[in-house]
C-alpha cells in the first residue's frame, strides 16, 4: 500500500507540472485566500493540518478525517497596500512609481454532513469583494453592491480507501463580476480541487493537493484575464507531544515549482488544557501579479508584471469549547520584489487577518 501511495504521488507531481506554468494575468484570486484562521496562525500550512469542514477549498481529502455534522464560518481580509518604488537620481532616492492595491475580504461557509459508508460529503459557499459598498451611482440609481465581487457554490466528497488513506475532490461553480468603463462584466467558470491524505501513524499525517483545476472565466473582453492560478502543494504534520494536559504539533507545506525562490509555509500549534490554542509560524510565498504602476512623474499608468512576495512571521490564537471553537490569525501582506537600482517604501503596512468559527453538532 505504501508503494502504491508513493507511486501515486510521483505520478501526480509529473502530471501537475505542465499545469503550473506562470501566466501574465490571473482572475478570481480569492480562490487562494480561503485560508482558515487555524492554519493561518501556523504559517498558512493547511494541506495536512486541515481536516473536517475546514478542509474544503484546500485539501478535500481531509473531509474523511472527521465524523461530520460540522459547520465552519470563515473570513479572510487582505489590507489596502500602497507601495512606492524609489529610484536613485544622483546621490538621492526619488519616488518613481506607486502601486495601490485595494483591500479585499472573503467570507465563506462550509458544512460537512454526517459521515456514511459511502464517504464524506461537504457543501460550501463563498463571497469575495473589494472596494467600497455602493448604494447609488452617479445618476442616483440604486446599486447596493460592491463594485467588484466573486461568488462560488461548491460540493466536496472524500472517500477513505484503506488504512488511513483518503482521496477527495471539491467541485465549484464560480461567478466573477469586474467593473469596466463600459459597465460591469460577468465571467463564469467551473473549478475543482483534488486531494490525497494519509494518516501514516498516530503522530504523522501527509497530504497533497492540486488546486483550481478548471476552465477559464468566460469573459469576452481580451483585457480581462480569465485564467485561474493553479497550485500543487505537498504537506505534512507531526504531533510532537500528545498528553491529556497539552498537545504540540508541527506542520509544513511546500508549493513547487520554485521559479521565483522557495515557497514554503511552516508552523507550530500548542493546545493547552484542551481549550487554549497558541499558534506561530513562518511563511514565504511568491506570485507574479500584473498590477497598475502609477508613474509619479507624468501620472501615466502601465500594467507591469512583477513578482510579489509574502514573507514573515504568522501568529494565531484559538479558544476551544466542547463543541465549538473560535480562532484568529495575522499573517504578512504581499510586497513587490525589487529590480536593480530600486528601493521600496510602504505607506500602509497592515497585516492580513483571518477569523474562523467551528461548531459541531
């Protein structure tokens, strides 16, 4: 069985690499932001850590590792980022360009039905938005909506094959609204995550997940990207200590390929007296973005592809009761990488914040 598992992982890696080629533009970025606050505090390492309802949208194989009848409510907020690119002019550094990245917020609900002999079934709903809520437009017409938003409805399934090995998938219908000078444009797509998880022993669990497989968003406009950012992530969690008074776990994910440097997420969780969880971690993630760069000399704008980096310490805390838990986490925001002869100044430096609530019935 172990040989079969290793063979499946190797084949999965080989088949996934052609799907992970870097593109210039991506849409529906919120698909990579449905990160539970529990995993967020542990460096956003989720692939083997997340089980039950929180595994939806990350590694759906984790649905099999819970008895079910579980409700998950989560929120993930990225801050408004203002990044000034400075260039050297003689002996002084002058402001050259500015990135102004709007804040976003994603709210999502997952529900895991009671487990049966046929497997585990989960349902999910998510809503993402950016920009200020608009009640009326310039003509006085009622709008009552966010200028840019996304919505998805999904269903997940996982089956425990044998000896702690589970496979799973979640299938989602996605709708994305983008404001343009010619009105709002709507794009739709179908997206799927596929996952594998193996409980090697009482202390070790490993997993793998291929995320955001699907067709492009159906925008007709060529300047609106409908491509989805795919990820292939490998993860493991090790339970260092497991006693009645406290539990200590270490988790780590790696996200190949490493075209722009290592991409990894690692963290530690201490559960004290079965009720207080303290989490800390470190993460490094690199992704190419095609954001507008405002030239501060002539006020012109150009969309420039640049690698952005999220790197730093993550912190989280949770309170666990008998059938419920509440969790909070703070993680680093993204910053643009620099070319030769450039410096960076950040005018806003807020953290990414996430919240989650879990109830078991």
